């Protein structure tokens, strides 16, 4: 019974570790910018779906993906703030609208 309880309590941490390790396989860096905005503001900005922008879904805490476009976006701690980082599949690129949204989120 204790083993099952321990497994259930650790499931979110195991899921995050697995997705973090596998979500970037075959991806190349496409965006990296610092931000001083609170994480909740960054989250709201990233999941907002402006015309021509990102169509992200939440994979895990501060990890987002657009499976149709092969884009992965993360909010990561950096210094006294955070960084917004994005990756695309090899040979892929962010559109102007996607880049504009990421820049806006970081600067906001």
C-alpha cells in the first residue's frame, strides 16, 4: 500500500522528468529571451492565441507545445527573472507572428 501511495505521489515528477528529457529530441533552438515578468503573466501571454501567433498547449509546469508545428516552448529560471526559450523541428522555423508573440511576452 505504501509503495502504491509513493508511486502516485511521485507520478507528476516522473511525468515532468520524462517529458523534459524527450520533448527536445530532434529540435533546434529558435528563440531565447530573458524576461522580468512574473510566471503567471508569461503563462497567460503564451497560451493566448493571437492571429498568426502560437497555438500552444500545456504539457507540464512551464512547458508548452504545438504538436502540429513541432514547437516546444519553456519558461525557465534565469538570474533574478526567467527566460522564454523555444525550439522547432530541424529545418523548421518560427513564423513572424510566432516570433512577435514570444518577443511581446518576454518584453511585456
